[in-house]
C-alpha cells in the first residue's frame, strides 16, 4: 500500500450501446463514430449490446470527460472504479478499443452511471 493510493483512483469507461431516452440511434451512431473516427465495423461492435471497454486507467477527471462526450453524443457509458491492485498496464488498455482524446467540457454528464467496485469511502478525502 502506498501513502497516496486515494489520490490515484483509476476508472475504466465502458459502453454497451445504450442511448439516451429520446435520442435517435442513427444520429448517436454517427456522433460516436465521428468521435472515435471509427469505421462501420467498429461502430457495429460498439452498438452490439456487449460491454466494450473504451478506455482504462483514467483519472476521475479524464473519465468524466469521456462520460460528458458520450452524453453529448446521446449515448450512455459507464464509469467503473478500478481497484489499484487490478489495474492493467497502459499497454493493455491501449489494445482494448479504439480511442480518441475526449473533448473538453465544463460540466458533468447527466446520464453516465458510476459503478464502484471499491468502497465509496475510497473516493472521499480523509477528514
């Protein structure tokens, strides 16, 4: 255990093809495809209904940028806290799915869910 473990919470962003209520699937696919510069085969895989890991080992701030980008595209992604002892190397994360730098956004996404595998207290700073 390191002294600064709480400062290094890592997240993974996953997508299962879910879109926001009222969004049109074709439009969401087009926006997601543009965001990742993805071809039709990759888009079909992303919207297959299977859980696809988009990016791993992200800081909370970086993960939020992805969730905001997905929300703006009309899609719903999941952010999962990854326990530090099971986090894969950057090399493994780079091979999981196509990735593009997420666009910057000023406010949190209203539609992304955060699933936590570790205790909620792990995200809080000590009093």
